C-alpha cells in the first residue's frame, strides 16, 4: 500500500470518530428521509394514481426515471475521488448537494400538475441528493477503513437509513393528505439540516495538491477499481440479490385497491419497515459483526432477505400487511447491511466514493428496474402479486453461490479483529487528488 493511498480525512478515534458518526447519521437522514422514495413515496404515488390516473407500469416507470441519477452515482464518485472542490473531496460536495436539493424540493411546490413536469423536477431532486449521498458514502468508507470499524459504521448508516423509514412513513402518509406543496416544503427543510452539520462537524483537511492532471487522476481511480476483483464479485452479489421482478408498486396498489387502506395506514406500514430495520441494524453492528465473520453474516443475511421478499406472496389483508412488512424490514435490512459491509471491505483505498457509489448504483438500478419489470408483468401479462413475490425471493437466493467466491482476506474477518482493511488493491503511485 503506497503512502499516497492512505485516506486523508479518516478520523482515528475518540471525539473525531464521534463527530464523523454524527455527520454520517445526519447526512444519511438528510439525504434519505426526504427522498422521493421514502417520505415522498406515498404523496407522489397517491398523486400519480388518484389525481393523474396512472397505471402501475407508469408509476413504476416514473420512479425508475426520476431515480436515474442514482444509477449514475459512480460518475460523481470518481469525480469526488479525483477532483477536489474548493480544496476538499467530501465537505464541499456535501454542502453543494444539500443546498441544491433543498432548492429543488421547494421548486416542486410550484411545478405544473402533470406527469412529465413532476418527473423533471423529481429528477433534479434526486440528482442533488445523490451528490450529497455520494459524499457521505466516500466519507464513511474512509472513516471505516481508518478506524477498523466497517461493520459498526455500516450499521450506523443503516440505522439512520431505516430511522428515515420510521419517520418518513407516518410523515409521508400525513403529507399525502395535505397536498404536494407541504411535501415540497418538508423535503427542502429536512435536506437543509445537513448544511450546518457539515459546516460544524465534518473535519476534513484540505486535499493535497496533485501534480497529475485531473483526468489522469480519475483514470488512476478507474484502474484501481478495475483491478479490485473482490469489489466486482460484490457487485455481482448485489445485482443478483436486488434485480428481480419487484413488488413495491404492486404493494401500493394492493394496499389501496385490495385492502382499502388510507394513506395514514400506508404510512404506518412504512413505519413498521423502519422500526424493524433499525432493530436489525443495531443487532448487526452491536452484536453480530463482532461475533461472526462477514462470510457467515453475508450468507445468513441474504437468505433472510430473500425469505422476507417471498413473504409478500401472502400480502392480502391489513393483519398480513403489518406482519409481512415488519418481517421484511428486519430480513431485508440484514441483507442490505451485510452487502454494504462487504462493499466497505472490498473497496480499494483512494477510490472510496467511487467504490461505494458503484455498489449503490447497482442496488438502485436493481430495485427500481425490477419494480418497473414487476409492475409491467402485472399490467401487461396479468401476473399476480403472489407469483412476483415468490420469483423475487427465489432470484435473490442466486446471490448465495456467488458470495462463496469472495476471498478469505475480505470475508473471514470479524469487525473487532482488525485495525484496518485488507490491502486489496494499492492505489496507483501517482499521489492523491
């Protein structure tokens, strides 16, 4: 490992690590809670379904295209790793993304009420939030690799993510009945909270001057990622787990058309997802990551996530919905935390934002492309939710044999046994951007 490849901003311990955790929690909450897929999902889907009279496929397509920036996250990641903004590689990008996101949310309040106008503004919201989220991801990887706490910090991130569901479910359900203007105001206000926290708590030294042109520095990052075999195996695991005929939009229609739930009840189901997701995150980071190796955790968690997906085959009543959504929150979160834990360990130093962004792009594409595919199968070929759920769970299990290909240096380690990550792929000797 070259000296140039050591993370410049990774806090070691003590107060600096606490500040870093604060940045991660608030940064994830601020870029997750107000997302169009979390707090905004019930208001937007309710508007598209009941005011604009769109079918399942059109609603799923809306969320696929508005989340397109999240699939392009690696492009922003490599820019952050290679090109400092105002002297820093995380802090300035985080501030810029949070500010632009807040303004974009406020613009939604005055958007003309038609499908494509909403699509355009929601695209801008996701573009800005993705930028801020990429900065948080890169920062998390640097801190985790420098402090030997990849499992714990990944679970902290997941805790904040699912706390967003806990808050966003009831809030989104209430906002759906109040009008899209209030959703826009709430989204802008929540996202803006990231700004003061980034200013006061994100301690990042100025990036050292790089004698190489930015394009060459970016090429160096791509070369490092290209040679990181464990990261590409991780990407294959993630794609197999996430990409299957999805049920998210189908669930929304079943909740309203079959179970006759109102938006407050739908918000409560999201709340249950979040509560059990938080429980799974705390269990993973506080207990499991210290006692079991990542390989064992990965295999068990993927199996739990696949079973949780298949549970939606019995999603036909208010009682069943509460039970199944709770089980999904727990099982699916375990799988998500394990895959993100693996991502942190498999990412080469010097390419932190790019490595984490690559995996999040795979995740988001798999989820939203799969959901569009599932909704289209229901609308066009009249598949049932029962069939979609069982196929989804079965396909997710295909990730298990691929996970067995991961090298022991990456996965046969418990969280408390190392002070740093394995030297998977040294960064090029050219110096850091």
